[in-house]
C-alpha cells in the first residue's frame, strides 16, 4: 500500500464507524473491498494489519458499536474474511478472538442486524473468503457455522440462499482436499467430519418431501459436480445416486429442473464417463418427464461429448417429437418417410398440444429453438433428418398462416391454435433459415420457397415476421445451387426471383417503415452476393426496384433512409443503379448518385443515414467505383470537407477510415507491420512520395486529420493519431527535419494546433506545404498522445487515493452541512 | 320471449324481439347483393352495354331476350336494379312498436318498413347514424334515379321460368319479394319517424322495458343496444369494433350480466387483418400511380373512407405521391366530408381533443385545403374540367352496378396500367366485376372490415358472460371455404343458439319476477315480524293496480261508502271480499323437543321414525300418527277430534303465527 493511502486510512476507518456519518453509497464500499482484495493478493495481509492497526480497530469498533449500520457491518465481515484468507493473518486475528466475535454466535448472527439481507450476505461472503486453509475448517467446526449455512440455504433473499449453497460446496471441496486428511477414499467412510456433515445434510434434504429442500440439495450437488473434479466426487455420486434415482420414481418428479441440471452436470464431469448407471438414469428420466420438461435435458444430452448412441437417439427423438406430431397432423395421407423411430409423436406430446394454446405454442417454440441450436453443433446427430425437418417447418408455417387444410382432429386443433401466432411464425422462420445449410429434395425446396413467398406476400405478416421471412429467404437463395453448366443461377432460383421481385417492389412501397427497411436490407444483401450474376441483374433491372430504392433516399423515416443509402451504394457498385433521366427532358441528366449521397451527408438531420453514406463512400473508394475513379482527389476532398463538420463522432471517425483507405492506396498497405515502426521507403519512391504529400495537401487531409486529433470524442482522436503515425512512418524518408526547420509555415501550423487543443476550433489552417506539415508531425509526440488516448477517460479517478479521498470528502461535505444547519 | 328473424344476412340484420308485451325491431338492413344480378347502369351512354345480345333458352325460345342479356359469359337482368327486402310475412310489421337502429349501414331498408307495412311506431337512432344514413340513402336514390330505365323486368321471376335460367339467377332467393329502390319522399318520411338518442340515454318503452344505446366503436354514432326490464336484460350487439379508428371506443362493460346476448355484425372477412389490408391498399396504390396508372376505389361515401384518407395523408409524402390528385366523387361527397368534422362528441378521444386546439378532427380537411383531395357531386360539371391523370378516384357504388364507378370501370378497364382496389367487404369482387370482363386493369382485393373477429368475440363473451348467446347460423360453423378453420366460429358455453332467415326462436329464459311498488300509506300499515335474522314477514291485504306495465299495491278501499253521482259501477271498482284470514304459520318443529313435550303431556310409548321427507311420530297407545315434513304437518288420528285438537295445539306451540 502506498504511503498516501496509509495516511488516509485511519481517518477513513474513523468515519466508517461513526454512526453520525452514514456512508450514503455502498458502491464506494464495494470499490474499497475490491481495492483491499488487490492489496491482500499482492502481499502479506499480516504485514498490512500490523502496519495499519486502524483496520483491526475498525473491526473491533464495528463489533462494539451499539447499532452499526448494516452496510458497514457487512463490509467489515467481508473485510475480515479477506484478511483471514491467509493462514498467518487468520492466526493473528484469532489471537484477538476477533473472528469468533464476527462469525460466531456472539456476533451479528443473533442480533437485530441479522435481519438485513446484506449482513447475512456479508457473513457468507466473509466465510467464503476465509475458508482457504485447514485452520479455517477447524474454526468453522468450532463456531458451528455450517449449521447456520444450512439454514441460510432457504433464505428469503435469493442472493443469500445462492451464496449459502455455493459456500457449502466450497467447504466440502476444501475439506476433501485438505492435506491433513491425506487422500480420502472414494467410499466415504473416512471422510472428514465437516464433509460428512454436509453430505449427510444433502442426503437428508434429498429424502425430504418438501420440494424447496430437495431443490437446495440438488443445486449444491450440481455446483459440486460442475466445479470439483477430485476422485472423491466419484464416491459422492456412488453414495447419492440411489437417492437421486428415488426422486425420479416419484410422480410428479420434484424439482425436475434442478434434477435435470444435476444429471447433466454429473454427465459432463469425469464421474459421468465412468458410470454406466448414469446413462440408464438419464434414459429413464427422459421417458418420465413431460415433453416440455424433457426438451432442455434432451438438448443437454445431445451436447455431451461422449455418451452412448442409444441415449443420443432417444434424446433426439424427444426433441423431434413435437415436429413429428405436427407432420402427422398435417399429413393428408401417409406421406413420405418421416423421422427416425422414437420420434413418432407420442400421446404425451399430442396431449400437450391439445391441452392449451400456451402449452402448444411453448412446446413448439422450444423444440424449434433447440433443434436450431443443435443443427449448428459439430456433434449434431447423424444422419440429420433434413427432409422431414423441412417438411415439418413448412407444415408449421402453413398452420400459422391458415393455408394448411388438415383432415385430422389434431390438425384442426393446431390450425385453430396456431393461426396468426407471431411467436411460432418467428421461431419457425428462424429454424427454416438455419436448415438452409443443408439441402433437400427439389420438390421440398420448391415448397420452402413457396411458403416463404406466401409470408413475404401476405399483408397479414407482422413486421417482425416479415423481417424473419426476408432473412430466411436470403439464406435459402444464397444456399441454392448454381446451374451445373454455367456459373449463373439455376432455373428454379431464376423462376423464384421473378416472383420475388414484384413482392419486394410492393414491400418497398409499404406504409409500414419496418417493411420498407427489411426489404432494403434484403436487397442490399442479395445484391452483395449476386450483383455479378447475369440472371439476377437482368431480373432486377427489369423490375422497378432500383428506382424505388432511389425514391426511398427521401423517406421520412431515418432508418429507412440509412438502409436506402446502403442499398443504392451496393447497387451502384455493381452498376445496377442507373441514373434516371427525367421523362419530360430526356436530355437533362439528373444529378449523380454521388451528389445525392453527398447532399444527404451534408443535410440529413439524423445520424444513421449520414453514417451509412460514409460507409458507402469508403466502400466505393476501396472498390475503385467508377464515379470515384473519375476524379479521386475531388471525391476525397469533398467528402472530407463535409465529414469534418459533422456533429456525429461516428461520421468523423468514418471519415478518418476513408482517409486511411485513401492513404493506403497512395502509399501502400500498412499491412501487419506495427503502424508506428519505422517504415522502409520501398513502398513509394521519394519522387512519388512528394507527389503523394502534395495530393494530401490538396484534398486537405492534413487539416482534417489534425483537427480530429484534438476531437473531443476519444475514438476519433485515436483513429487520427493512428493515421498520422502511419503517415509519418511512411513519409519519414522524404525530407529531414533540417529542411523545414522553423519556417514561418511551421510556426503558424503549431500555433493553430495549440489553439485547437485549447478548444478554439474555428480557424482553418489554410494552404499548407507538405514539408511544413511533415515537420510539425515529426515534432509532435504522437506516441505519447496515443498512450494517453489509450487509457480510459477515468484512469485518473480510478486510483485508490482518489477513492479514499472521495469517501472522506463525501462524509466531509456532510459535516459542513451539519455545521451550517445548527 | 321470441325472436323473429327477418334477414339471413349476418351483417345486415333485421330481427324482431317480442319482450314483455313490446315488439321491438332490431335494425333493418337491406341486402343489396341482389343488384349483382343486374346490368350496370352507365352514366354515359355505353355502346358495349347497350348492344348486348338477348338471352334465349336452350330450345331457342327467346321470350326473355328483352329482360335478360348476355354479357361476358354471364346472364344479367336488364332492368332497374332491385333489392332483397327483409321478410315481411313472418310477423305483422304494423305491430312493431319501435325500431332500434345500430348503425347507418343497418337502416337502409327503413323506408320499406315504415312506409309500406302500416308501421306506426317510433324509430330510435343516434344523430350521426341518421345523418350519414340519410346520405347513404340519398346517394343510392340519386344513383338509380339519374339513369332512368323504362323497363322493369318481371317475367324472369316466374318460378317456372327461373328454374330454367343459368346460375346465379337460378339460385337467387325470394325473387318475388325483390323491390325497386325507394324514392326521396319515402326516405324523408321514414327519417321523420326517427327520434334521436344519445349514448347511455335510457328510453322507457311503455313502462315495460328500458332501451339504451351504447357506443359500439364501429362507425360514427354506431351503437349496441341494451333492452332491459327490472329482472331481465337482453343485449343486442351489432357491428362493433375494438380497433382504434375514428369512432368512440366500444362500451363493453355495460353488456355484462345479460340473460341473452344477440350477436350480429361480425367481420365478413375474418382472415384479413385490417392493418395488413391498409398496407396492401397503400402499396398497390403507390405502385399503380408510379407507373402512370389510375386507381379506382369503389366505396361508400362514409365510414372506412375517412380512415383511408387519413392513412393516405400520412403516406403520400413518404411515397412521393404528393402531386397525384385524389378525387372523391359522390352526390353527397361534400356533406360526408363536412359531417365527419362536426360530430366531435361521437369521435374517439384523440380526435375529440383536436377540436379544442382548434383543429379539424380529420386530416382530410388539410388534404382539401392543399388541393390534394377534391370532391365533386358527379363526373359531370366541374370534374371534367379539373380531371387530370394519373389519379386516384374514390366513388360509389361498391357493387359496381350504379353510380359514377360504372363510368370509370368502362373508361379504365381496358388498360393494364390501371388498378381497381376493393376495400368494401359487402360484395364479392369477382361477381361485381363479372359484367366488365374481360378486364385488362389490375384488380386488388383488400377488404377492410373493422368489425369484431372471432378472437375478439371469444374474449368479449368471456368478459361479459351472458347466459345465452343468439347469433346467425353462419357464425356457428367455420366458413364453407375453410371448413378446417374451427377458430373461425363462435365458441361459447352453452353453445350459441343460431337463427336463419324466416325462423322464429323461442329465447331460452323465463321471466320469474315482476317488480311491484307498495304505496307509502299501505307500507306504513305493515307490521313486519322477524322470523329469522334478516328476514321479516308481514301479510298484506291490498288491491293490485296495473297500468302501463307498472304494478302498484294500493290500500284496500274502506268499506263501501255512498258512491255519489256514479251511476254504473265499473268492474275494477269491485271490492274484494275481505275474509277473516287464518294466521300464517312459520318455523320448524324440533322432533326431540316435541317428543319431550308430548311425554310431559302424558303421552307415552312414543316412537319416532325417520322418513325421506321428515319424521313420523307414532303414538302407539293412541293409535295416532303425526307426520312432520318440511312444509306440512299432518295429525292422523281415528275420529278423536279432542285428541287431534290437543295435539294440534302442541304442534302450534313450536310455530310462529302472524
């Protein structure tokens, strides 16, 4: 601890125990504890206590106080725990009998303060920190803390209850690995008393008829198997698994969620891999639980690395059951083969479907979400029943939009329940989108596109459903195979596109802005991937979509304008954006897209469209867009000029990004090289370099970057700093410092920079000579600036001194107020 | 209580309720779908329509060729269009006491009822309903009268002839009762019989029942009705909406605790969500206009059009349509647009508050001010000077059989650039288009029906919990085209009672109580006796006086006094004989105590037997039975009157007399 803090500490301790000066804000105490934690971890606590006797005194005084504030009491308990984590310090505190007074029955345990949850929580956390060594175990046994922890498991405060459970696990693990006990046998007859006590308590709880107690025991065990991997856990499972099995035989199964968590936790631990009984238990559980409860367990089983194939098949069957049920209900006649055996829509699932709308919707959404997760995993079941899953997803979507015509009773019921259900529609569309990673028989893929088109067309699709439908369509389109003969789109896709574009056109005219926005996003993505495909280009140009997109640049909704900017930018990159000529005067060319976007950048009142414009411009520069290449310098100069005035820091930062791309194109890529390492001049010959610098001066890139260097938004300044460092590294060989010296130019630039730094941004730099700029750059401590900028803005305020001063000051202010009042 | 169902159309109902000696007609909707069988009435001479070939029977018999014409593969009646009236034979309509109107669409048959059936009663409706109803009738009469047609076809209606006709003429029902449109005089006379009412106003009908209109949220001034007596309540729900459109929201709470709820006027398109349809309307409109095409919207002059104009007001700028003219053509266009702005108290809260700003509640005022929306009484006159294309035209009639819309169909039908967008759900758009086929113009069907859908109905029924629900039969089964959609029907417990045209339903509840007032002086004379805590009894001797369905107990007249100048006694003045009444008994006999009393009085050898209804006390010695039941006690002894009287007195000791 630094001396300044040591000096402040006594005053602080005095303030903390002063009942007249309550600490108003317990985040200060939390910060203080964090700091003490780093201090105790860095050095011996004993020394700390000896050097700062005020700390022990603080603990004593809190104990003696008549009615200590719960926050301070809780803080003291936790602080004592932190100190006592080191065994020598523990002994030191024991000498003063301080620990029993804090944690024993004489302490807050029985007092009025115990009613405050924060005190109980502090007590538990203090013990959690303290329990690090064998002496602590003895202490816990002596003061009877374990029994208190047992009772706190059922505390009304969830934080306290959860902390109690975790503390038990921690004590159990500590007891079992304690060197004093050697290596305990897995059987448990020679387990240390403390461990025995905890395990017996867990056993008793498992026998209990009260579900909360069973839940507590199961949670303790789940944490144990999740965190402890010693050989003794094997013994623990051998001892407790019969009790767990008994729970599974009850009807209904108590605390089924916690039970499933436990089984999965055991299965994931080393215990699982060696215990065959566990797999049987899991199999039994799967078949006993209701479909909605079994879902998460089945998914957990399928995520396990090594588990028997039979169990995996069973678990997969559980996940597939709801979909199998849907398929069966939707079938007009016995159709093509469905899911593998074990997933044939059993009566329990059907019952759930029929019981209520919410149960039916819940089960379907859960099944779809689980299968979607599973599909992405490397260990997903193989063979993956792609075709029946596709059929099921299509069937669900048809139930939801009312286009299914089932003949069975269950089908009729599903139809009534699911019609217009947005939740299921969203889940099914997401799932269908994920299924696009696989293929399917052409006839099914046709059905998929048909149902997607129904959703895109239907006026009843809600905005979120429409968005999902667009996303799923995009995934299926991009996943569709190319025609074998040429590299163009296959005929089915072309056919679909012809139907899709009129729908997209209509969506772009929708009065609902979300629909317009989703449509534009879709257009951007498709164009990004297919802008080069002749069939797509042909279909798109024949549709009205590009003109409508241009129209939407003036949409009243800023999100839509931003999406329209991105879309037109993308279309233009692929030459799909034709500037329309006005019908009355075909000879008059309307303004180019660049001018139009620049207009948005300089006038739009919302940030989103302006940011989108900057991104489009940066992309155009990278791609060498025709409009840009025409007059590169003019393009960069105009964009930077507008961007530098923007109020939105993201736009300014994007401007620097564009400037960097421009620099890279002129000077070569910074590549993987450290940006501020001295670069060798091989990238550009000196003659060229001079021309480059001239060009940079012409587009006023220096002025833009130097202004940004003193930007009030840190990310902008950082980006600018990086850019200037890159430039300096590249340009160093061009002219030494002696050339420009202290020319009048340099002096005026430096003066301007000083004014900017002081916040006077008004004055421009005017015409600059490259040499002067380079001289200024060389004279600046850019590396230092970069270091400062890299630190977070509160790095000064975060120091421990500042924390202690703040605490004192806040109390001090209180004192002054008191003086004023009386 | 009986319900006479005069109309089979679920959204254009006409029912008569007989309730407590009153006869109440609930709505009188006019089924105009019959007009679809007729040729359109062109406003401007149409060579196509005037040169259609006559239709002849298969055997070449051409006696109908003047009346029936073939057009686009269908056969139409070439005559003044006729409407299908509500049933007039089921009940003598001159006995109807009052007619309750729930909204302006449901009163179009009113002149037929009030002017031609001997009706002498009163019609109740809210002011906007009457005013806008008048506009609708005026428009209808105007549309039909301004294209005079000499011919009125009747040969085809002959039953034997009709059988030989092609569909749909062959299947048309009740053609003999179809009538031509009424005249403006009849409209005025019918409307003069209307008495205006406000929401929640209580109207007494002959002292027997009270009727109250409630806001139904569907249209300006639209109402549901509560018909109640002191102990019975019937709710009549017709054309209600829970969506936030322009009218005042629906009053659901007042419908609670009904014995019977008559439910009509649900959405005709249960699968179409109005929001989605409005979106569809706007997108298609924009796409057509953008391509240089015109948009035709066949519509009524009031109702959804206000909401459509409001949507367009917000939409046209964003869709770049600000330069496109919108035309609203109807003989009543001006009145409709202006009426909508003056009924502030009938509007939803948002629109009401605008009035205080002060701003017009509907934004179409601004569209008119800025010349974006223009309205004309017809295509003749100013309109032809201002007409500019591409444009959007709102005009009637949605059946496409009369009105200015006929002209636009003829004008624009040939170009695929143009679009006709159907927003009114009352007519099948394919049938409406039949005489215009083949049609190059695009047709978009986006029916906007804001009335309750089945999900909303099931929530409503759960909330208001009526004992019985009565509805048209169409609502008790899924739509014929979607027989698997069991969600598209009313699902309630007990199942709804359904009705169809020309059916009489006995409503399933009996009246059990009637309220009777006691005159104060009579009440003063009563001496109630508490027989158990909270319940007191008193005997009353009085004269029950019944007049105007009110019942009053008056003190019995004093013993006869000379009646002065009256020569003849009226029967009601008869004085009932006041016999000396036996006291009334109450209470119950505790068997054990009774037995003890008997023993005290010297009876022995007493046996008590329990029976299903009570006890039998057996006095074996005296050969006597005392049968004690809940509501009677019998002493059965063999000709020993002294013993019987003794026993009777013992029994009476346990009972209270008054």
